[in-house]
């Protein structure tokens, strides 16, 4: 019943999620499709079901540390929960045959993964250009926040990608002065009802398979715990290029790109991430020496 290779993949993905705070669905779902040969709908359904049990772990930590904007979570959930459920229903109507549905999911997943790569490269630029964090009372924008929830929920319902990566980037664009710890905490908390909604819809209307979900959870839960324990020691210079490379390669393959394209574009994006990190470090050094 338990598939040990899937469990090992879940462990690796859990480690990356624990270290970086993003990439759960964006990594696990394409691994299930590309490496283990599952059809896209089964991969999305089973991965979301696993995420439903994984997300509350990180959310509980941030709630205890009070690094969550509860009013922001409320507006996000109002938009994301119904749209995630609707995304699953739209998925069922994409085609009259299983092949049509699977092709639609595969294309949507590939586009979403490449969007995550762009967001991953954009995030440090946004963080560096942010104004000083607001000391207290971040002003919540209800309608834009609601729309972020709607868009993010729809993407999660269709692909299982976006509850962490895409939502975090959209929130950072909308609230550039938010503290990073509060951004992560808020994103994790809002992801709990979002992923639960999408997971329940997939259990009802998708192709959920308990053995696949159980195999993922057996590896991913300890992986997330270990990753979170060591996240403060992890080098972003290592994690970010690795994540960019993995996501880009998966997204390109799901969109039907050839091996040559994947072999060129994936490493190029990873190299861009490395160069970006070096430039950030070079800018930070003069500032540090000036203060001393």
C-alpha cells in the first residue's frame, strides 16, 4: 500500500518546503506525474489531500508566535475557499473525456510552475526595494486582498500549486511593507482552509487515491519538521537556485518542451538566481561596513 519511492520524494519535498516556505504542490505534483507516471488529475487530487494535513503544522507555529495578520487571512479566505472549490468543478468540465481533462491540467500546471519560477526570482528584488516595515497596524486592503484570494484559490483548485508560492508573491506585491515573518505566517494560515476546500472538492469530484496520499505524508511530515528545524541555518544561495531549477524543469516538461530546452533554460534560471544572490550580498557589504 505504501510506495517507498513516493515516500522518499515526499521527504525531499518536505525538506525543501521546511527550508524555503514554498514549493509544496509546485514540486510534489510534477514529481508524481513525471517521475512516478501518475495521471495529472490523480497527482493533483492526492497531493492536495496530503497538503491538507501538512499545512496546519506550520500555521500553528506562526499563530503561537503571533506573526499572522488575522484580518488579512479573513479576506483571503473569503475569496480563496469558494474559488478553489470552483476550480475543481471547472477542472471537471474542461473536457468530456479523461484525456481532455488530463491535458488541460497538465498545461495549467506547467504554466503555474513557470509563474512560480518568475515569482521566486522576483521575490528578493521586491524584498530589497521595500520601504521600511510598518511598526504596527498594517492597513488591510479588503477588495484587492479578496481578489488575491480568488485568483490564488482558482489556481490551487486547478493545479494544487499556489497556496504558498503564488499567494505569497501576490501578497508581497500588494503589501510591500509587510514583514517577511508576518507574510509567511499569514500565508500559511490562509492556506489551511484554502487547501482543505480544494482537497475536499478533489475527494468528491477528482481522482483522490489514499495509497498515494499516505505515501506522501509518511515522508513529507518528518521532512517538513526537519527542514523547519534547520531553516535558520540553511543557505539561501543553495536553496533558491535548486528550487528554481527544479520548478523550471518540471514546468517546461509539463508544457511539452524538449530535453534540450529543459537542459538549457533550467540551469540558466538557476545561474540567474545565484548571480542575483551574489549581487545582493555585494550591496549588503558596503552598508554593513558603513555602519561600523
